[in-house]
C-alpha cells in the first residue's frame, strides 16, 4: 500500500484559487503528498466568469466538482447554497477519502466545505484564519466559525495568529506561515507589462486603474447605491487624469449580480479607455498590479481584500472604498475613503500624481511576509502526526 498522504484542497472562486495556488503547486510537487483538488462554487458558474478552465490550464487535475450555487441574488439563497454545499462536499469526501482537507479564508463555499470535513472527522486545515474585516460583510463571523471547527490553523500574519489564540485554540495547532501569494510575486510568476498591454489594449505611458467592488452581504440592498460614487470618480479619472480603467466582476455574493449588470451598462455606454472582464485570472491580475505599481502611475481601486494583501508587494497604491475591509491588516500603501465621489477621486489623484506619496508607497514594508509559504505549508501537511488523537479532540484554552 502506498504511504503517500492524500491532501484534499477545496477552492470555491477565482480569487481564492489565486491565493491557494502556491500551496496547490507545492503539494503536487511533493513526492510524499498526493493532491486531490475539490472545485466548486463560482468556478462552475458562467455568470461570474467561469474559471475552471484556468485551473485546468495550470495543469491541475480536478478530483471532484462540487456544485455550490446561488439560486438567487439574496442572503436566503446564500444560506441555502451552504446547505447544498455541505451535501455536495460530504459526498465527494466520502468517495475520495483524503487524509487531510484544506480550506481557505472566509467565503460561504469554503464554510460549507469545512463543515462537511470537520463533521466527518477528517483532519481539517484552515488557511487565513484570525483576520478581521469588520465592515458589514459576514466574513468575520464565518471566518471565526471556521477557526473553531478546524483542527489546524495556517495564519498569514502575527496579528491573526494572536486572534486565533484568543479564540481559545491550542498553541500547537497554530502555524504562522505568511501570505501564499507573495510566493508567486517573489518568483515573478505573472504576466509582464507588454503582455498585459496587449491582452487589455492598454497604453503603458498612461495611468492604469484596476477596479473591483464587491457587495457587502449584510447591505446587499445598497450595492448599487454604494457603487455609483466609484463609477463617478472613475469617469472623472478617465477624463481629467487620462487614466485607463480595468474593471472586473464582483464575487457571486448577494448583490453581486446587480453590480455586474451595472458595470456592463456603464462600461458599454460608448466609453473608451474602459475595459471590463468577468475575471482576469491570477497571472493577468498580478500583471496589472505590477503595471500599476512599477510601470505606470496606476492604482488599485475598490473594496477587494487583494487591495490590502497583494498590492504592497508591487508598490501599488490602493484606494480602499467603504467598510468592507475595515479592521483588516493594511500597509502604508492604502488610502481609506467613504462612498463619496469627490473623496474617491481625490484619493485616485493622490495615488497617481503625488510623487512623494508614490515614493513612500514603494518603500513601505509589506505586513504579509516575504514568501516561501507554499513549501512551508506542504512541509507541515506532510509532518502532521495523524495518529495523534488530540487532532480531532478540540479543546478551548481560555486565560482566566
């Protein structure tokens, strides 16, 4: 019988897949580990930029496709999707029987996957627990619930590791491994400027703005109201600053479909210098961030976590809009603004035209580590003593 350890890893959407890639790659390259990739959620949806093709293009074999789809653009549909996801993932787990199961971050698809694996007694690893996003999304409650269900924790920074301890998790379960995507950036594994310009029709002598604005799940009914000031500011940036805008679809959360439809309308209204894509994919997206920070006088705009976690490595300024990322660890490259067109435009102008500010951004330390996360995670997965009965016997350690 083979002694190879089977590592199940779940991915539920495009952004999470990009973050997981270094771990996936390190696991498949380790001769003592066997990768079993579970793919579900938005990867299987045409509405939000079907990204299963990207996974396959990267050379990964999909072990299981697990549908976790929203039937409607509502919170009730999200709850129903979690229930269906638990069923889908549990059936796949029963068939594939991984020795360890890895789930990333805080989305509803991953929540469903982690509920299934933890309740089936499979040692479950949660990556990126302990972060904070206090701005009205359900991320914090989901993420912390996942922490309490998971058996092993891989945090991306020391603050997050401290919070996981504060949740009562035992010290031996916590590994601070850094932010996986830094591995890819450090290796230069992204599209180079000429390829970015060709694929998106950009002029590298002019500012480039990359924009992603997700709905806030607890404020889904306000998604369009919160979007309009951003679009007003982007329109001004095109007209007054000579900027080019690369827009991407939001996540498939409640309110996301409304944002996507409005972006289609806005970008297709005879506008020049505006490019809309359902998904850029990992390599092109990082290529755009590199162009924004290192080549043109560009910036990342919106409320995506990538604006805080991935941009520092490229020296790319970020204009973080609204409350979605409130409380999350951020570097010196981030300007926080409200849902106000004037405020957003002023921050864009500073990010693209203020030489002193751009120099400070380029020199700001990256709070998310220096790379080598993928191999570190693979090493930990291979070294875990799965015969230790403590792994599945969760205890809560509280300081009295």
